[in-house]
C-alpha cells in the first residue's frame, strides 16, 4: 500500500513540475521569429555543474549578440514538456534555431563561447 501511495505522489509531482514552461518557450520562439532573431536554447538544470558553467557563456552571448540573438535557459527538471519536445536526454544541450524557426545546430555538453561563435556565423550572425 505504501508503494502505491508513493507512486501516486511521485507521478503527481512529476506532472506538476512539467507544466507552465512550454508556453514560455513558445512565446520566446514566436517573438524571435517575428523579430528575425536567432535563438539559442540552453536546456539544462540548476545544480548541474556543466549547466552552471554555461551561465557566463550565455551572459557573454547576450551581451555581444543582444540585438540578433535570443538566449534562453530551460530547466528541464521543471519543464519536462519542452525537454521531451526537443528530445533532450543529456544536459546541458544547446539548440540553435534560425530566424525562420528551424533548428540548424545542436550540441551536447559544455560549449565554450569560442566554439559557439563559428556556429552563429554559419547562421549569418
């Protein structure tokens, strides 16, 4: 009986943590497409060491490409729907989406600023 109760509570918590974030990602993608911006989605989680190491990289990208690039962090532990939508099995994963809303590149793991710049150049930035 305790196992069944535990499973019911666990499933309920997992369902609740997956709600709410996907619409925010859709809004970001829609707005970026309208504004003609490229998007970098950083899919990771707070407390994941390589994910946390990506924060300064994301800030530098925002600073240097602010008018042309939208950089957005998705915590996959809180937004499981978006993680599933983008097929995320390993974090961090960076997904690059062009001005037309199409994915043009993807990387798994820590991705330095110096490695990201050539990817952005290929997209026309």
